[in-house]
């Protein structure tokens, strides 16, 4: 790791931006075979360099322990032979995805004979700013490459050695396939100023930023970035149990939506139960959640019906616990659920359990969140579960990408118009 | 027109933003029939209030003449009964467009039975900042409404009275259909500070800005906006005549691409001719352009072959003339054309004339502009010509909207997932 003064960092980052932009054009027209050859060579290099990666990771782990990092943080940082194999397999899975570049999205003909098609193109240069999960280096680098984009990776300082060792394997893969090395660059300094330069857009050489990490990182990027951002700040996801819900299904989905994994963005944070079925549905659902180890924070009515619940405060409706805690409230039917969700949701993912199709359609139409589910768990909010392959994250913005951001969402498009000499009258 | 101090403008604009956001939700779920009823009522109101609109316009024209505005400016400002009829018909044409909101873009099923669909939703609140073409008030207001968006219109101060009279008709239409009046707001002050507030995003209540006007307006918006912008700064469009081009077609397309209308963004500004056919194609094409009244600014080789041409300077390759002037240069085949275009283009629209399909495909693949045409005039770069109906402009950015920005490009999307009790393993 270099240690640089601010002016040096500005210069360094500007150079990285220029190199990325220069790499973007050959990448944009690189054939699928070259991109896949690079990805396969990257996976090979990662497996071949397992020892070196583990050694680099051991340095990061030692530093992390000395720095007193939390256990959960160290767990995310730690690499094992199995995790390295997963990383290589993840890259091969990205190679196996259909190449989005050049794909015709829609085509039509005009009365004057012009044939128009909208085809996918790469976006250009993507910046990925992430915390200390070293595997993001491989995942994000591979995904951006598949979509024909150059990428600038800025990993957390705590995983700097691990990321550098992985990055070296990616560069080996690029070289093996004859693609520009600057297609995947890792920022070689840990100064926070480097992030600041990326947020300013590197003199127009950065087209979009994807932050991967906790709320403070994403919040900083969303607030300060002068370029578009694909991200979600938080996933305050709701599960609504309608009066028409089958009780068994409601119980099963509630437990899965909250408890399958509590630390992911698609985990349910608030349970809304239709007041019309409070007598029959509320307690069984809460019983099942409590039995699974979940703490309940309820509205007054909920606490009255389920005394084991703690009283919820206004802040609870706005909190992404990312933990075995759920807030719970009675609402007046689907209209009440929609009102609550439109007030408190982070517009990530919401689910309704209902047999009444009209209630489900109303929920689908009137709630403006990236993902809405009917009779399914909120934990399906994931690009892999959507069949989109690997994802670089989930976006709650409305511009360009929304929901899972996979290889297709990392593209733009252009129009191709074929004529036979047409002029405009 | 009010005259306000800066703090008042900040407050005023914040209130406009809040009102727009509040209107956006009912608008987003308004049925197609209500939106179309509002549009029809707007068209009726415009026709019914012809006298009032002409009277307001007469005030703007008198002020404009007194202020010494240029003739072309006054021509754009002037309304006539025919122009008012066109405005009303334009609104009816927007009513006739298919409603994009709720349209399923793509649908698929997962092995676990989940049915996933991506459906169009409104974007939210759109800001339109335009110069003194009063008809933009009607066009932009109607187009945003059709896509279910609230819109904040900020027209030029020189057309303030005309825009206000037209806006009153739009509000009449909204009221007649029971839609919120704040769905289409016209900023009632002419302070430049109002624009500044819009560029800052009105506390998150503005989702995208569309500037409509000259380069200085668009440049300011692109540089200062903290929200996404749909725009093109300029249209430095190229026409390339390949060695395989049919001479007659090349001549016809060149004259049309440059001279049909010289003041539109899709007008060709640079002619590139394959050196291999310099002897046969260059002079006839330039002769035809000159005969049509076009000034030629050529590279040394072009001037040698066509002495009536003036010598081009480096600046000519970077200039959008918007006038009866074209720059001209010989290039080494399609590769040379691509190099020149990728260096100098504004990535708006480029055309190739060629019988060689491989040359055309290479041109299509390797040039990263919003619109590419083969054997057709660059002047087809227009949403109407694309069959997309009315457009609010043409965008050269790569995020979200690119090329003509019509009603579909003014939408976002969400995912609807239908299950039968699925939980994630």
C-alpha cells in the first residue's frame, strides 16, 4: 500500500479514470469469446494462486485482530480454500451468462421501410466502492467485464492485501485473453480522498458508482456522488397478512421472510396484519416468529394481544434491524397496509399474503417499491433468485436500474436504423 | 409575475416540490381514462381560450420587441391561431398514445413456480426548464402527465405571459378530470434562483430534469444539476460515405441530412468520404450540397479537390453549425470514419451510406452514439420519426434514457412476483 498526499491522490485517481476510459472502448467491442476466455483464465488464476491469496488474507486477518475488529467483520474478511473455490466458481458462472452486449431489446419497422432496433451497449466505466469483503473484488470485476464495462474497484482498507492478491489474478485473466489490463483496476491507496475523487466522477471518466457495504458508506456515496449511483440505503421490507390469507401460508412465509437470514436486505422488518383477522392470524404468526427466536416490537393493540411483545416506538417503523427483531402492527385491510408502507418503506421489497386476487393487485399497483411479492417470501429479493445470475447489488432508485442489478442492468443501449436510401420529407 | 427575494424563492420552490411529490402518488395510480380525459379537456380549453392566449402572447411579443430580441427568437415566441390549433392537436395525439404505466416489459417463470414480471411505473416528478417557446408548456405538461408523472415547468421569462395562459388551460383540464392541480405546475417567478433550486433537486422532490433550449442552458443544467438530466448538449452528427456507397444515394442523403432543416439537432455537421472513392464521390456530393446553398469547410485534400471549399480548422470538427455549413474530410474507409467520429462526435446521431453490409455492421458496432443509421438521413433522429409519438427531447447520456425521450422513457419500472406460498430454502 502506498501512502500518498492529497495532491498525489488526485493525480493518481485522474490517471486511473483516464486509463479506465481508454480501456472501455476496446472492451465495448470485445467479442463474447474474449471476455469469457478472460473470465475462465481469472478463475484458473484464482485457484492456482490459492496459497498466495490465503497468505495475503492472513496478513489482513492479523492486522484486523490487532485493530480489534468485530468478529462478524473478521468473518466477512476471512478467506478459506472453500471460499476461494466459490469465488472461482462465481466467475465461471458469470462467464456462462448470456452476453448482454449487442442483444436486441426491441425491433420494429416504420411505414417508410426504416428498420429500427434498440440494442444493448456497455455503460462505460463503473466504480465499485466496497467494504472489507474481499470476494467483491472478483464478483464485481467479473460482472462489469461481462457487460463490457471497465471497472474501478475501491475495496476496504482492512482487506487491502486480500483484494490485491485477487486483483492480480483478474489481471492475469485479462492479459491471457488479450484484453486491456486497465479493464479492471484496483485503487492502490487506502486514503479516503480516493473515494472523494471517485464521487466527483474522475473528470467525466466514471459513469456510475455502485457502493457495496453498510448504511454509512451507501449514505455517503448517495449524498456526495456527482455521478449516478446504483444502490439501496436500506431494506425496510414489509410483510402484510391480508384478511384473505391462508393462515398456514402466512405463518410459513412470515418466519421465512424474517428469520431465514436476518442480516440481508430482503429480510422483513415490519409485519402488518389486517385488523379483520387479528383474532385468528396475529397470535399464531407471532408465536411462530417468537418460537424461531424473534423479538417482537408491537403497536399497543399487538402488545395487548401478545403480551410477550415489547412496545414499538415510532422509530421502530423506520428501522432496518438486520437482526432477529420484527415490528408488528394491525392495519385496516390492504388500504391500511399500503398507507403504512408508502409512509415508512425504503421502497426495496414488500410482500402480501392473500387469497384475494383483487387485494394482491391493489398492493401491486399502489405500492411503489422495486420488488413486490404475492404469496412468497421477501427473501426472494435477489438477482440469483430472479434468474438474473450474479448481481452487484439491489437498487431502490428509479433511474436506469431498479431491483437486482445484474449484468443486463450494467448496460445502456443505442438505436440502429437500417434504410434503403430514405430521406426525411 | 411576482418579484421575490432569494429566501422567498427558496421557500416557494420547496413548496412547489412538495406539492409535486404529493400529486405524484395519486397520478401514478390514476387510470388511463382519467389521464386521457384530462388531456382532452386541456386541448378543449386551449381552443376555447384562444383569444386569451393570443392576448397574453401579444404582451410577450411587445415586451420582446422593446427588449430588442432577435427575429428568430421572436418567431419562436409568437403564437398564431394555427400554432394554437397545433398545440391542441399535439395534446390529443399524446392522449391517443398507449399508456406506458402498468405495461409488462418482460415476464418469466422460475423453476420454483414464481412468476416474475417487470412493469412500467411513472418516474415521479419531472422538472422541465425551457426557453421561450411557449408551446413547450403544453407539450411537456401533457407528455409527463401521460406517463403518470408530476411536472414542474420553468419557462423562459420572455414567454411568461403566454406560458401562464397555456398553463391555466392545462390546470382546467386536470380539474375537469379530477386529477390534482399540482400535477402540472408552472413556476410563477422569473428569478434565475428558481432554476438554481430546481438544479439542487428541491429536497429530493425532483427526480429528473429535462432542459429544452440552447447550448448555454443545457450546459448549465448538465454541469450544476444534482439530479439526473435527460438532454443532449449538441448534435455534432456525421455522415460517412463508404467506398461501397451508391453515388446517387450518397448525394440524396447528404443533401437531406444537411439541408432539409439546418437548425435541428439531427442535421449533419460533418461529411466523411472514404478516400477510396474520393475521385468519384467527393465532388458530386459537395456540388450538390453547394448547389443547395451549403458552405463547405474542407480538409486540405477536400479543398484541393473542390476549390470552392474554405479550409477547415480543428475547431470545425467540433462545431455544431446549426446552419447551412458542413465540414468535410477524407478518411481511410470505415475504420477511419469510426476513429474520426469517436474523437469528435457528441454521440447523438451518425449515418453511413454503404452497400457493403460488413462496413455498415462495423459502423453500427463500433460507434457509441445514441442513434446510428445505415442508408438513411440523420434527420430521422426524432421520436416522431421513430414511431414513439411526441418526444420531450433527445438524450445523449447513457443512463436510463438515450435517443428520443418519449412517453416510455419518462417511466421507471418495478417487479411483481406472484407465488403460491414459496419460501426461500
